[in-house]
């Protein structure tokens, strides 16, 4: 199973914008991917964030690799996840 993590810090100015994207991804993932989704407070998950080289909030991490910093569009996010999950991601 693939793991998508959203790293955030409380009071982040752009983090509320991730809520809508996160909700839409919850619906999309059920149809397309075997994807577990977890939100992580960077202050509580410092070690895990450091291992994934997360340095900004919000950051999206797929299977241990940062795929987006900030809030991408749903289209860009689904393309990136789909490519990674289906093995067509570019380095």
C-alpha cells in the first residue's frame, strides 16, 4: 500500500487551503489507488519529517519522498500520485 502524508504546522497560512484538496483526494484515491492518507503535525513528527527532508509547510510526501511543497491543484496532485503509483514517475 502506498502512503501519502501531509506535513503541516499549526497556524500555517496556506494550510487551510489543503483541507479542500485533502477531502477531494480522499474520494479520488478510493477509485484509483491503494493509498493510505495521513496528516502529520510537523512539530509532533519531527523525526519523520526530517527523514523525508520536509522543510516547509504544507508538504506532501508520497512513500517517503516529497512530491509537493505548498498547495497544488487537484489535477497536478493526481497526475503526480498516479505516475508514482503506476511506476511512470520521472526522476
